[in-house]
């Protein structure tokens, strides 16, 4: 089968022919149909130390994917009833494999597992024709969610998880960073009935995608004034909720400066290194800053599925974030586009 792999501890990848994986106890085998490129994949491609966790070559990348179950391994509850798995089901995959025995796992906080390993980061992932994953990581998709939308469920889950701590209905929301997850947050805030949604970035193409997703204002921080936008939207005391999606130090500073007293800020963007924070303003403004990583397993998946299942508008808005589609053999062009900083979500079609 084809597999896009990191074959050496150096920049670059290789599209290889390798044997199909063998399904083991408690696992399922998936025929991958679509896979999305993430910033983590770009870091692993560049081998620049920017991706969390560790990868030991040779290994197949890819943690955002959707496909069809083609084999169910021993020890898996197989059937056609609720919560049972069978060949032919369309599934997305939770990319974090947890230990099940640490304090957080035993307390039902699996997304905080201290021994988490990542599919496509610490074990072979979904940039391949076939992948084997633990059955407990499989998420069966309803009819309304096709393979393209299913491949977006990992980043969509990040966006939902980021929005979960925030009150959005009727609120003024500021999002810093118009990457695919930031734009998904625009769509979710719109779906929740936010009063005003403002997003900032430095890339015109991404800001335009955010406008189409429902942003009331898309601010180019290199040329536009956020203060003037706030005045035009009658945001008098500051934003009620903030989402930092860029990982840039200026993003968090902008949120701290622009949010009203008592606001909550979700922090998803991963910075490249330490940076100073004006903690005095955080304290005196009584801001709540919550770090977000991955998805709540599996509450976030239920919320994402139910919202997508019941709203055709939300489904199509999320789909609009896909700007490029490539065949596996075009992987180098796909990574170049993903690394450009101006694209939305880049998809590899493993059925081509």
C-alpha cells in the first residue's frame, strides 16, 4: 500500500510502498479515504522541533482522517447495534490514545491523560491507504457527515473544545488567528448566536474565508485598527469572550487588552517559545485564561456531531474551509500549500 512516511530524522518525507498493517486485539483496520494536513504535520515534515511529542522514523504521518472500516479485530464488540462496530462503517478517529489507568483517565478526564500518545505522531497514522487504530478511538459518523467533513473532525473538535468554556450566545467574541481552526470557531460562534464576531490575522485570503464563515469583521493587524472596528460595532467595554488560535505572542496580548472585565479566554494556539504576559492586567481585569489541548473524549465528539448533523448551514460553512485537494502522489505540493500560511484546510484524497 501507499504510505507517506518520515523515513529519517531530517527534513522531508517519502511516499513509500509498504505492507498493509495487520489488525490486532481490540483494533480495527480502516481504508483511509480523506486526510487533512495539520500544522503538526508541517513541523514534522520540516523536522524543526515545532511538533509536540516525539516521532521515531520510520513512521507514517497523519492524524486527521476519515475512512471505512474494512476489518474488525478480536476483542472488539462487533455488530449492528448501538455502540457496536462492523465492516463498512464510515468513521473518523480520535488521534489521542490514552493509558486508561492514570488518575485523569480513571476519573473520566481522558483528554488529560499523562501518558497520551498520538496517532501519526507516536505511531503510524492515516497518511496511507490503510491504518490500524484502537477500536475505542473510532467515531462512527452519521449519514449527514461525508468523508470530507469526517476528515475535519479532529480540528473541528479542537474548535468545539475551545468554544466549550465560553458563553457565546449574544456575546461579542474576538478570535486571534484565522487558520482553519480559528475560522471554524467563527462558524461555531455564529451557530451559537454571538452578537459580534471579530477575527484578526495578517493573511488576506484567510480573512476572506473568515468573512464567508460569518465573521462580522476580519481585521488585518498590519493595516487595520481593532479599536476602530470595535467602535463601528458598538463594542463599548470590550469583548466578552476570546479565542487565541495563532500561537503568536501578539494574539494573547491583543485579547488581554481588548476583553472586558471578567471575560474568559480560550488558549489553543501553540507558541514557538516563552513570551511575556501582562499579568497585572489579567489580575485586575479578573480574566480567566483556559488552556485547551485536543478534545474532551468523547463529549466534544458528541457536541460536534450533533451540531453538524442538525445544521446544513454549519456543515457547508465548515466544508468551505477546505481550499485545496490533492492526490497522495501530489503530497509535496500539498505540503507547500499548507505551509504557505494563506490556505485554508488542505485535504489528501486517498481514493485517487
